[in-house]
């Protein structure tokens, strides 16, 4: 039955699932940035030496913004805490 409006609960559930997937991807990008910084050699950008994990900065910041749209400030703070836990640093 297409054409029927969705219930608010269904839309809210989709938003929560989208937020959880972005959250998992965000934490994964933080782990990858840490892993790349410790296992890949530094990059020479002009006269600067940049840790390889810096390549993930754009991805991580974009995902953080998407997470904020989906789950709000509390969702972002929870994902930052999970990304900063000792077991998730990739070291």
C-alpha cells in the first residue's frame, strides 16, 4: 500500500538506525585514523611532515556532522567517548 503516510514512530526508528550506522562508521574512522598514524609512514606535504592518520580527518569530521544531525549532541558525545576508549585506539 504505497501512498499512505508513514507513522512518526517509523520515521523515528529509521533516524535512529541511520544514526547508529553513522555512529559505528564514525568510531571506525577514529580507529582507522589512530591505526594509520601508528602503522603508516608520515606524509610529506610541501615542507610539512603530516601523520598518515590526518588523511582520515575529513571523513571523521563529516561523519561527526552527520551523526549530530541524526542523533543530536548526546549521540555525538557518546560516539566520541566510545572512540576514545583504550581498546578502540587501534594501537
